[in-house]
């Protein structure tokens, strides 16, 4: 399967944090006949091993998370609307009036029509506990035939190719990384490598902690997406990363200080291979690296990310050339680390 077709397939699946079963099932299906070993651990991570042409001196693990941000049902009103809470970092500004799915039903994040809002209400974005989901039920009794408390709610955001080489979809963060791991395994590797498709990244990088504890890697490469602020009205370093600028290699974020030698190696390898590469101009965000870095006796970690606009929305948007650069650099780094 071609890389971007894999991304499209995985992004179409629903799997908020803690409910990644459909995604892991598809990944395990794609690993059949490809991985030398593949299993789902007790937390839900998919752990896979692929034999390469050589055995490295150090154990390397590549990781990407399967979960996406979303919502969870917390109540049902007398008139059949669903109350909800967020799962992961989700800004209500990006979901107001949007379509969602719950148990196969389509719903809408309900809010007052503009002409019904007071002057004060127009100034503020309501909190999640002030909003509800309309699934078209006439009352609580009808809604309860289809929905229960604790049910998952996912954003609707079909894959869209647009503009000059852009693609957008919900859950590009981080099904793009998962697709890259699958592609890498199918194409074959220079060195024996472990792979972790992790759960619950969006609510505290929990899966990465258990995956790294089990695999015990000496080195790890985390494949991710990262925020880009290159939009109209944003200038200089506040753009953070540039869409179209290539793979992003970070030196620090809110969860990890990255291995300095691996950071420098990534830029050196990128230059040698002609792979476009950049760094973030702000210390922000975080990913599975922090948990992997501190597992067991510690691990040397590098993160390689694709710059994306509108992260944690139904339209995570990236350039396909940047996604390809992430893949190319990750492969090159896996070889370089294997040779250490």
C-alpha cells in the first residue's frame, strides 16, 4: 500500500484515547506477514518487531500514537440532548456547530443561533459543560436507546486533498506517524527494529510509558505531527514551524529535552540525504518522548514531526512533501542509529 493511502485508511477510523481498538485491529491486520512479531499489550499498545539485514549493537524503537482527541458522553438531558466532556486537548472554538459521530449516529455540537445570543455571549466561547450534542432524539428515552454514558464521540473530518499538495483530515495527529511505521516495516529495514503504536498519548502519554518499559530501548525515534502557526497575521518565530519547510526536529518541548547528539545527527543526516528539515522556534507542546525518555533506566530520544495547521480539529492540515520528509528522515535516522 502507498504511504498516503495508508494515512487515509487510518485517519478514517475512530479511536479517541482509551478507545483505540478499531485502529489497533487495522494495524495488526496490516502487520500480518510483515512483522516478525506483533502483539497487543494489556493497555492496548501494539508492539511489533521487524528483523533487518543486520543486528545493531543497541536496541532501537520507533513510536507513533494511535489515539485522537474527541469527546465522551457524560449525560443525557430530558429533551434528548447529550452532555459531554473533552478527551484530550480540544478547543471548543473548533467544534462549535461541527458534525460528530457517536455509536454510528451523526450528531451536531449544538449552540444557540447567532441572532439568539446576547452581546456578552457573543464575546465568549462556551465551555464543554455548557454545550450539548444534538442527535435528533425527541427525548431522553429515545436517546437512551442508542447512547449510554461513557460512549465515545468522534469528530467528523474526511480526508481532503487540496491546494498545492495539502491534505487534511481528522486524526492526522498521529495516524500519519502510524502509517509511516507500517510503511517502513513493509519496505524492509537495514537493522532489527522495534515498533510501538501507542495508546492514550493525548491524555498523558500513558501508552508510551508501558511500551518503553516492555521493549527497553536504548534509542527511540518518535514520529509525530506538530503545530504550525504560519498563517496570516503571524510573523517571525511566532510561526513556530513552517508548512512546506520539511521535517521538524525539536530540541525541547514541555515533556522532554531531546538528546543533543541525536538532534545534531538528524540535521547532519538530513543535509547529507537532501531531506528538507527545520526546528521549532518555540518550546511548546509535548508527545510520547517524555515518557519514553524516562522509562526504566532511561532512553535517548529524538522526535521527528510534520508541521500541521489546525491541529486537534476535524481538519488537521499538512503538506504531503513534509510528511514524506518525516518518513525519509526517520528511515535515514534508523539506519544511522543502527550503525552506532
